[in-house]
C-alpha cells in the first residue's frame, strides 16, 4: 500500500502566512481606536451643541426641533469640514478632528494596501511556477510592488504608532507621556531610515571563487569536446573555462572573481579532483548536463533573478532590524518563502531536463557513475578534512590531497554499503538539487546497492583530466594554497579548544592569549588564559569558578564560588585610557574559556557515542 507524503502546506501556513497577518495589527487597532476617538469627540460636541440649542431662547419651537435633528444626525467630524460652520469650532478642535480624519484614512489605506498586495503578489507566485521567464517577470514585478509597499507600510505604521502613543493615554487617561511618545517616534524614524538605506543599497552580483581560467591551447581536446557537445545540444560553447579543486561542476552567467581577475560571460567551472576520478563517458555526462543549463537559458535567468533575491534579502534584513517594521518583515518574508517554493520547483524541473539531455548523449549509467563518484568524493573529502581539523596539535602540514588520493578508491568501494542511497544529493553552489535517487529514477536508472557497488568498484580513468596541459601542476598549486589556509585556520582554532592539562596545550593557549595587565590607582588588573587577579584582591578569580557576570555601564560584577558564593566588581572606567581594552580583554579571555568548556563537552559526548 502506498503511503502519501504529507502536504507541506499546513507547515508553510503556520510558519509564514499566519505571521504575515501581523501586518494588519497596528492599522486595525489604529482604525478601531481613532474611530472610537472621533466618535467620542463627536458625542461630546453633540452634547454641548444640543445643550446650547435647548437653552437658546431666541429659537422658536420649530427652529429648535430642526436644530436638534440636524446636530443629532450630522456628526461634528463632518460639520468641521464645512467652511460656513468654521466659526463653531476652536482651533484646537479643528486640529484634533483633522488628525483623527487623516489617521483613520492612513489606517484604512494601510489595510487596503496590504490586502491588495496579498492578492497581487499571491497571483504572481502562482504564475511564477509556469516557466523561468514568467518567474523572472513575476518576481521583478512583485519586488517593485513589495518594496514600495514596505516603504509605505513602514511610514504609515510608524505614524500610526506615534499617534497611538500620544492619543491612547490622552483620551483614556487624560495624561501625556513624553517618554512613550519619544520612544514611538524614535522607533518610527529608525525603521524608515533602515528601510530607505536598504532601498538604495548597492548590490554586488559577482561570485568569488578560487579557480584558474584555461584557454583553448591549454586544453585543446577538452574544448573540442565541449564544442561538439554544445553543437549537439544546440547552444554556443562557454566563453570561459575555469578549473579548481572545489567538489562540484557548475555553470554561470554572473560576473566571477577568480583569483582577483574579473571574468564575464558564460562560464563553466570544472573540478580537477573530480575530473580525475571520472571516466571519459562519465565526464561527458557531466559536461552535457552543464551545457544543457546554457541551452535551457537556466543560467540567463539565474543571472537576472539572483540580484533581485539579493536585494530582497537586504530589504528583509533592514525590516527585521527596524523594530516597528517587524510586522512588515513578516509580511515580506511570507512572499519570499512562497517564491522559494516556485524557485525550487523550476530548479528541480531544469535539473531533470538537463539530466535527460545528458543521458541522451551518453547513458543513464554514465550519469549515475558521475553522480555517485561526485557524492562519494565530496563525502570522503569532508571526512578527511574533519579528521585533520580535529587534530589536537599544530599541523606541520595539512596533507589533505595526499590522504584523499590514498584512501578514496577503498572508500568508494564501500560507499554503497554504508550510505542511504535514497537520500543522496550533489552539493552545488547555487541551486538546491533534487536527490540523486529521484534524478536517476527519472532517467530510468534504479539505484540499487549492488549496481552502485559495481559502478564504484573500478576507479575512473580520468581521461579528460589528462587532456589538460599541466593539470597535475595546476591542481597541486591550488591544493598547496588551500592546505596552507586550512592549516592556519586549524592553528587559530586550537586555543579555543583547550582547558590546558599539558605543557604543549598550555603553550598553544598562552601564545594566543598571553598575560595582559591594566593599571589603575588602586593597583593592577592581571588577566591570563585561566584567571584574573587584582592587587587589592586576596585571591585570584579562576574562570572555572565564575557562575555569572554582568557588565552594567562599565561596571563588571562577577559572581563566583569558592567554598562559599562570592562577588567581585571591576570598574573599567578606573583604567582611563585602557578602559575599553580592559573590558575587551576580559570578554575575549573569558569567552575563550567558555568556548573551550563547550568544545570539551561536545568532544567528550562524541567519544562516548563512538564507543557505544
């Protein structure tokens, strides 16, 4: 019996749609309150007028009845707009009715704008799932609409919040809170500033990667093969071929910064380590798949859509940080999530299309081999790098490449036995790919452990790797650079791991966190990797004994425990020019201690799990 997969819609509704409705909170409350406020003022004015009419002895019975009927039916909020009746109201009364009238309009307009935006952008989301072209224009139109809606809502809701902060206490409590009004006004101003800043923020569309551009003479046969594949598929060949040691292949039409050089046009990135592991036909399947993305204009629309999503992200960050703009953020974030569904749907469709084209030029088995070797290599590389990174001593060298070269074949052979094949997916720098199981299933290749073992039991011949002149030299140079960066990063992480128990560990920590001293009139404050002390204290305070600490306006209060609970304070301002440095030193040194404690706990837990 087939079990249906639960629909993601309820989760999406709870996570994004329902929170988006918070955008109506301030406008609805404002509309209700200012209707109530205007009605209250109308009643007060009506009672005053009716009392005056009743006491007016110059009116006969009929005139009095007509006046009473008129003032009963026509509210003061309408009378104040009639020029002939202007003299009936004080200047303060006119201003109050004017404020209520416009605040009601702003609240109603804010609600109407949100409703229309929900409908308009919702339709765009539905349309965007039809094709990449429609998706781009739907997202473009929605971006401009939502950006304007965001600014309008930020200004409108900021004004409404400011008005509520004045009128709620004034009307209901007959008091005026300067502090409350100032806070509301400041929140509104900050929100508007952040949103406008994000509106005009310049977006960088360049992709920065580590790679070397390969011209035709350096890889003549590989370029010839690319030209042949492109001619078969019906697309021009790429303008640029980049080679590097990242564990993926990809294409892009966005500007790329590679080793400080800006590259424009249609670019294919090829992984040298992966190319070395693939057979010639498996590499053909990968290249055909990537060229199919060019043929389907996938990279063209990615180049167009990516800047829109980046701007959208910047805008969301500003709204999230704006305080009063948080309801607007939830509203905007809802549609960003909806578009993510559309983007994911079309991404999967274009991957399936590219796979189909690749198998037409090669075979499903070649595509399967390429995917499996790529996934296995990426997992093994992660494993090797993790093992190096977990080393508890300074690395003389991080021979990651050599370790992978030595062990990958054996790892690949055991891959089918140790991996859940249905959850396999290829890492990719831009798009979320469908699982490899579903991709291969689409082209008629069923992933079975025996079949996977058969494919991976024999290493690839690296045919296309050897067609690149000096491929080994180019790859080795890139590995040397990567391994040195890795070694430095590993060394920088070591001081944050140790609660030193050996001379070697203490040397590593002290090198990064040497003893520092700050002087004041009462004496010197000394901080090292495990404690802090002061000339006027009887005993030092070890970081391990600290239970809590709080820095309140430059005064650090430390609660610690020896035999009994104790408290100590440090007034950083006493160190004068060194005040900021002293505060930063305590934060850094104590922060290092806390990170080391957490690291040791996680390492101990991991070792216990491994032993079980």
